[in-house]
C-alpha cells in the first residue's frame, strides 16, 4: 500500500509534468532513468512502437565505487550499446528525479560518450 505523503505528491506532480513534455520518436527515442536505493537503471524507449531498444543497469557494471561513479559507468555502457543499436540521439526523461547527483552524472557520461541529447 502506497503511503500518500506531501513528498510523494510533489514527486508525482514533477513526474507528470516531465512526462507531458517528453515523448520519444523513431529519430529521437526517450532515455528513461530509474533510480533506486541500490542501483541506477536506464532504458532507451521508442514510444511509437512501445519497445525498449537498449537498456543498462549499474548492477551490470564490473566496477566498485560510489553510486555516482557507478551511474557514470552505466551511462558509458548505455552509450556503447546505443551506438551498436544505431541510436545516435535521444530525449532525456528524468522522471520524478531532479537533474542532480546520479541522474546528472549518468546523463553527462552518456553525452560525453557520443550520444546526442
């Protein structure tokens, strides 16, 4: 059962606001970020077909370090997989998370690895 708190209401409003503006197309699919307490996951989704094109998780990274360092490595891994899949440009969907910390590190690493945002 989900507890409705003020913080959850703010998070849900932010998530709705972002998702109303961000839509993935065939040319620029949506890069969707999910952040849990233990890991950071990211997917590249074509919203027209409703298919996940590429995905990566910090659990797949063979590296030790802080959560932010693992998010950077996950961004690099995603960019490599996207290049193999033929994806060169994406639209970032940060969900209900602020563009700060792990989310920012992941997106910046993806950008540095050659994926156009």
